[in-house]
C-alpha cells in the first residue's frame, strides 16, 4: 500500500501483515451469521452457563483498556512517521477508549450485575488484535500524512461522521444510564430522541464513529476495525431489539433495531 520500510521490515513481512488484515476482516464477516442467532451472554443476555462471572464494571474495564495499550505499544515498537495528523488520530482513539474503559463503566447503574470471564477474555482478544493491526501499521508501514490531507474530502467526511457518531453514542449511553436510579438493575423502554426510530442508537453511533475513523485514517487496518465494529454491533442491536419486543408488550412497533427506517 506504500513504500515505507523500517530497517527490520522485509517485503515478506509486509505481505504477511496484509494477509493477516484480510483474514481478520473475513473472520468478522464469517461470524455474523453466528452472532445473528447467538447473542453474547452479557448485559440483558447474561447466562451463567458460559462459565465463572465477575463484576460487570471490572469486566468492562479489563476488556476495553486492552485496545489503546495494544495500539500504542505496537506503534512505538516501530518507527512511526510522526505527524500532527498521526497524533490527532491517536488522540481520537485514546479518547474513545478512555470513555469506554473508565468513564462509561463508572457511570453505569449495574449494582450486582456480572459478566462471564469468557466474554471478557474474548473481547480482550478482539481488542488486542485490532490494537495490534492498527498500531503495527502506524509504527511500521504508514507514511506521513501530507499537510493537505486535512482538506481531503475523505478526511473531512470521516471527521464529520466520527464527531456525529461519538455524539450519538455518548448521548444514547447517557439516556440509557439515566433510566435507572442508583442501585436499580431493571430494564425500561427508552423514549424520545433517536430512540423514537431505533432501539440502539448507541450502537448506531459507534458504527458511524469507526466508519468515520476509517475514512480519516484511510488504511486497511482501520477499515478492518470498522467492519468488525459493524459485524459485532448490528447483530447485537438486533438481539436487543428482539429482547425489547419479547419483554414489553407495549414496545413501539415502528422502531427499527439500529439503522433508522431500514434495519
């Protein structure tokens, strides 16, 4: 994809890296049919049959913090082509995972809720691979972004999608958290805003975020991450939608699951 080399990176290693990206992306697509029928057993879908359980907040922190640590570690294992754009993109990654790994779990009203260790470990593995692919790309392959990249339509559209997606994700999370009082662990029908149209605007927002990031970064690992995000969250949103409809007789029939008016 470019001619950047470090002193220890061979053409064969580069081909191997690209092959890993393609295999990892293909795996995301292959797992979609399974995830459409088997919802990962945490949150409202939790099951004790998936092994030992740990505190929900702790589980979230462990599985999410892996991503920025892996990304930064693998990036600095090489010789990143430092530029303002690189640091800007890394800051967006870091801010997202600062929220997901620390701020979001601490805001949750999930007293007494548990999550299977198997889910925590599988999510940590997923995050470590995505962190590796993106960090290794920036540390070992990526050329510097040219100064004019900031005015490129791909960057501008991607930045707009990222900001909109982050806002949707954050506000949807806040509205869902506010449905419960401290100590409450029940589930309620969210109302208003984008919840008028879809059951999971939080998932919709996160998909927009990483699609925008892939456009801004414009590389194969970032695209792979966006595909994985959609492949994970669309089936998850469909499972939530089915759960709402099966547990609430008065659940709005006109709502879709994750994409307004479509899905």
